[in-house]
C-alpha cells in the first residue's frame, strides 16, 4: 500500500517502555485487522535507553508491517508527536 491508500495513521509514542509499546501495538493491530480498515500504525521512539529490548521490538514491528521512527536524541514528547 502507498501512504495515500491509508485513511488514518495511528501514531504511538514511546520512551523506555518496550514491553508496554509491544502490548499497545499488538492490541491496536488486532483491532485494526478486525475492522479491516486501511489504517497505518507508526511507532515513534524518543531515543530510548533500552536498546536491546527496543531492537527486539523493532524487529517484531517490521515483521507485522508497523513503521518505526527513532529520534537520534531525546527530543521530548512534543517532538515525538
């Protein structure tokens, strides 16, 4: 799908909470799949310290088609939104 094919983008912001992010994304994707609507899921990480857990999470997200953006430095919630 192209970006223009989506009717909505769900942006999930996170910082040092890979387990909670995983739970949130999984629940969101399950609901989106049930609705069968073209909704894109985007995870924005504000330069978390939990690199290993985050790397594992990013691999999982890529495997289910969720796009991730990681800030090069901690920019705060306003920038993540």
